[in-house]
């Protein structure tokens, strides 16, 4: 990686060529406000460059594996028979219902389905919505995940070409979960999908963002999702990271919840060699609520990094956060969770918990739960644990006739189930549960 000292921007590798190509392109010239947004992202990234180890937010995660690879920019989806087959096969527990399929960062209408969407709901390509529904997109795109907030958000803002768009009108309820399926099928390609989900007043919807690959190619995804949850609306979101063991992904999800609104995030990470997720939720109205749950199962040399922020700015807003991780091999998991309670956010009720289970001596966890409280009438707690299996419990299982391997597998599985039981979408919860069952019970194969 190109290193940076004070006052030096680290862009490294192939990225200057990507930025120069953007400046020469005619991208989004039909949408002047979008072109201005992209230029802002470009300027922000040129100023900041990639994060370095001196950046406190990246202290435990080096981006050198990304900046040192010669990725080429994704310019078109690679849709072949293999992709089409996997698009139909990767359901992640959802049977039928609406699904938006993206290939190499581009929306694919032929692979998507709009089955079961109520009248008035708009779902499809963000690039198309920027022209046809600019009244819904322009006031929100880039307002939650702002250029300059992080280097990778700036890079995405400059280089994104497509993504998923969802609008649920006021009062409408989408009963079936909406699958947003991301398939990457090109070697040494960098894609920058951008998503915008908008829920009107009193609307309800569930969205499953699933990431997978029909091949084992090396690729990089830099994804940004923005969600605007209006007064009294409810958005339940699941994110399933099941990509190739050669995949790199950095993602940012930024959510705004208005008065009386509800947002839940469920994150399950079982794939990808390198994964970083920045999740921010702003509770901007009284009685707004947020719930964040996460489960990571890391093995080999996987690197998983969760950075979360819950920002309480108004009174009477509850939040719950519960993240767990299981590690073996030489894997590493980072958890950095922040809860802000602003001066006006009296009667805040916030609880944050992080628990980690180490199954090998070489696995490593870096956990940093944080509370910053500026109000005086609040109820807030946080805590973190890192440990191994309780040998007394292993012994207890063995006295019941179980082998040491099966005993450890059962206890590991129970540890995972404790987090999964909070996931909001039943089909997704059952799918993840079944996919982990044999992996965690068969301790000899979990490596």
C-alpha cells in the first residue's frame, strides 16, 4: 500500500486511473445534480485518500490488501448462464416474492422479479430512478452517507454507476421480504453499488441484502446503502455476507429514523476474506427505535470489522445492540460500537453488548464498546467479553455420552443461536441457522 504521512494523500494502486477515467467520462450528464454529487465525492476522496493505520477508525484494519491490487473498474455486468443459474438458486431462505438482482454492481431487470409488490411501491434501478423519480432521490441521495464522511463513501459517491432503489409510499405495507441479491462474477474488478431505500410515513418493509458469487474470483466491492425511515414507519433489514473466500468488501449503511419510526439491522457474516461494515443510525424523532444484531463466523485468515454508531438526538428513544463472533484459525474480528446520547435526548434507554468466542490460540478479537452521554436522565449500559468454551460445560456434555468434538460443537452452536434468535425475518433466520448447523456441530470441519 502507498503509505501516507501528515499532509500526504494515499491513493495507491489502480485508483488514480479510475478517477482520471471518471473525469473524462460523460457519466450522469443527463442528471446535473447527480454529476455535481459525484464531483463532490471525487474532490473529497482526492483530499483524504485511503485511510492509514494512523487513522483511529482504521487502527485494527489495514486496507493494504485492497490498495495493492490492480482492480479494474466495473463497466458492465457479466451476465452469463452461470450467473442466471445462481440468481435463481441463491434465495437465502426466501421462497418467491420480490427480488432485485445486481451483477457486478449493475441492476439486472431480466434476473429480477417484482412479484408481490403492492401498488405504488417503486423498486428497481437507482440509475433509472435518478432520472424518472428525481423528486424522491435528489433530496436524499448523499445526504445520509455524505461524501467526506469516510474515504470509501467518497470513492463510492465518485464512481458508483447503479444500485437498487426502493420507495414504499405512506401507509403501505410490503408483506413479503424484498431480496436485494448482489452477484459478483468478474476477476480483479472493483464495483461500487449504491442503494437508496425510502419509507413514507407509516410504511413497513423488510429488505434482505445478500452478497454471493458463483465463482471464486478475487474482486472488490465498495457498497453504500442509505435508508430514510419516515414518521411511524418500520424497516427491518438483514445483511448476509456469503461471498467467495477471495472477496474483499467495504460497506457503509447509514439510516435516519424519524419520530416513532423503527429500524432493525441483522448482519450475518460467514464469507469474504476481508469485510468491513460501517453502520450508522440516527434517531431524529421522539420514540424512534433502533435494534442492531450481528453474528460473525470467521475462520482461516478472514478479517471482519464492524463499526457501528447509534446517535440519540431526541428524548425517549430506545436502542439495543447485540453482536457476537466465533473465531478459529488465524482469523480476526474487530468490533467498535459507539452510542451517542445528545444533550436533548433525555429518557434514552440504550444497551450495547459484544460477545466473542475464540476456538484457536491464533484467532484475535479487538473490541471497543463506547458510550458518550451528554444528558443526565438516561439508562445506558455496555459491555464486552472475549473467551473460550467453558470446560466445565464440555465435561458436563461428555458425562452424557458425547464425544469432546460433538460437545464443543453443540456449545458453539448454542452460542451462535443466542444471536440468531433476535433476527427479525423468520426465513432468513432459519436459513442461516441451517447453514451453520453442520459447520458448527462438526468441529473437525470448522477450520
